[in-house]
C-alpha cells in the first residue's frame, strides 16, 4: 500500500508548520505548491494593506501576502531568512510571507483540539483547531477562509 493511501486509510493528515513572530501556524500540505526564499515584491497601488505586491514566478504574476499582517499581527519586515509559501487557494495561487517553515506534521483528527471560545471572531473565521504537540501550540489555518474569493481577487 502506498504512503498516501496508507495515511488516508488511517485518517492521518499532513500539515506544514511555520513561524510568524513567536507563534506557530500550520496549513494542509496538499495546498502548498512550493517553498521559496524571499524575493522583493513590486508593490501594487490601491491593494489591501496585507498585500506586499507581486513577483514573477516562472512567467506568472504571483501576489505576495504578508501573512502576519493578514492575521492581524504586526507587519513583517522581510529579511533574507524569510520564506514564501506558494499555496493553491481555491482557483488562485498566492504567496504567503512567513518567517520560517518549522516542521511537517502528520496528525489525526483526534490531535486537533477546538479553537477556544475566548478567540476573536476574526480568528474563529480562519482557525480550524489547535494542535498541542511537544509543548508547542500550533494553530491550524484554513486558507479558503483566510482568503475568500473577493479578497483573493483584490490580491
């Protein structure tokens, strides 16, 4: 039995974890197309404050989103250590600026705890759960909720 089929049968999910500030987040690895080093983006006039601009990705125009700003945190000051996670969000491809990719996790639904009731409404919209792994608290993000159609078109 192949690895992918075995994981589906066992109910496992693979997630990619990354850091923003002192917090960790993760997304479904199936939505990630690639991880690349930071490239300066060309800004776009009248774009949302969390859109850093666009880069040329092998001939395609890729919008770059400051994930820290999109999540309501302090805007990132990109350094050469930052990375861009290129992800498929519905029919769009988006680059998300994060500080670093920290891990690839294989978890089951039982490992994912519900988001606490004290969370903000914004956080409840995109957070699908919390993982408590090795004394780390990792927030599971649903990219479709974080980038609804109308906002991804603006990007």
